[in-house]
């Protein structure tokens, strides 16, 4: 059953397959029944942190492309300023990824607590 993923809330039987724009299944997923009780505040936090992660990833990729173009022009060497900017962007990308992961974990915890009648 590798082509489907089940809801990460224990004892939930809901599953899903690939959506139209996806090339692979996500690692974890919460069904609509268990996503609804998650507060809007947490859902917004998750959306904002994921958007910040995507923006940091785009910036990191843009600096990487700039570095490649610089290396072509200088025949192998990259300007130190570009390397420093890339390192800062990579560090920011790592931080934003960790924030997005923590936001997802908070949403998942809230969904599981609501399903168990704790929250």
C-alpha cells in the first residue's frame, strides 16, 4: 500500500493518494476531520512559516545561480561576497525549515489531542 498515506492521528482510518500537482506523497498528513479542530492561530502559523521557508529557499537558489554565473565569468572563482551571502541564506533556510517543522508538530499535536478529547 505504498501509493497511499494514512492520517497521522492514531486509530484514524482515513487515507489519501497523490494529488494532481504532487510527484510524491508527503511523509505525514492530517485528514479534514482532524484538521478542523486545530485552531486558526496554529493553522496560520503553519502557513506563515511554510511561506517563509519557501521564500528563503527561493533566495538561496537565486544566490546559488548568481554564484554559478560569477564562476563562469571568472573561470572557476567565486566572489567572497557571494559566498558570504549564500552562507547567510543557507543558515536562514535552515532556521526557517526548523520553524516550519515545529509549527507542523504543534498542529499535529493539537489534532491528536482534540481527537483524544484532551484539548
